[in-house]
C-alpha cells in the first residue's frame, strides 16, 4: 500500500515538474489574437477585466503578507473594482510595496507565466495558478468575489485535470497573453481618469502621499513595468 502511494506521488510530481512540447506557432498566434479580442473592444473588456482585478488585488494581498502585514480581506466588485485591506504600519517600505503591487501584478504574473511556458512547463503553470486562486479564495470577503474566484479557479482545475495536452497548452498561452496585454490597459485607464480629475484615491495617489513622489511618476513606473513585461514575455512566447 505504501509502495502504491509512493508511486502515485512520484507520478504526480513528475507530471507537475515535467515538460510538455511547445504548441505550434499558429496556436501561439491564435491565442494572442483571442486575448486581444477580449481586451481591446470595450464590451468584452468590461467582463474580462474581472480577471485582471483578481490579479491586481491578489498582488496587493501577496505583497502585504510577504512584507509582514496582516491581510484581513479582499473584496471584488461587479464594476471590476476591488479592495484589499491589510493591517500594519500606515507607512514604510511594506506599505509602499503593497500599494505598488496592484497595477504591476497582472503583467509580472504574465511574465512569470511566459518564463514557465518558455521552458515547456505548461502543467506547472496551470497548477501554480490554481493554487494561488485557492489561497486567495480564503481571503475573499464578499459573494461576488467568491463567485469570480471560484469560476476562474474552476476553469483552471478542469483544464488541468481533464483536458489533453494540446488544450492545456492553448489555454495556458491564452491566459499568459491575456495577463501580459491586459496588464497594460489599466494604467492607461487610470491616466485618463486622472486627466479628467477623477481617481483621486488611486494607488498612484496613495503612493504619492506615502513617498512624497508625484503620482505621475508612479504612473510612469506602472507603464514601464507593464510594457516591459509585455515585450519580454512576448519574446519568450514567440521564441524570438
């Protein structure tokens, strides 16, 4: 019995850490086009942006924990806004990093995903994403947030366990392209809102109050991180 369990665990570990063949170039390009199709038009973006919000608030939460703050809850709203609440010093490096993590998280997650795909670790990417969503679910504090995270995590779980290698590859590439391109749009939306006198309590404005650095410079940092991640991740995915 112990030998059977050990064999099963070994097989599971090999499946998790093993590599899978790269998809054909047309699959990579098709998933790129699919990602753009739900990001560029305003209608689909109103729905797909929920996934970017999950990554955004998850970034706040993860960095809060890593910097020693106490994460008390995450809320996701139907208008694609969100709120992450943590306890700790209202100033200092931990608070600054936590505030800066939101707008950069989707793109950095996409960059990390592209690095895994470049080494053929498609299954590992899907399982890591599922694990992160499960951890995040524990901290969600409203019904809509629970629904969106459960649906997103369920999609990853179903593809990880039931889909064949080709479907897994296509799904993984579509997700990473979505994070890379989807991470670029929110900073531009924030810039537009601020130019119209709105979003006075945005992450950039909070960072400005924390550091006495103009909010515009923090917005520039968001643009730099998201665009650099897109360029770097895109090169890995396209094997350039």
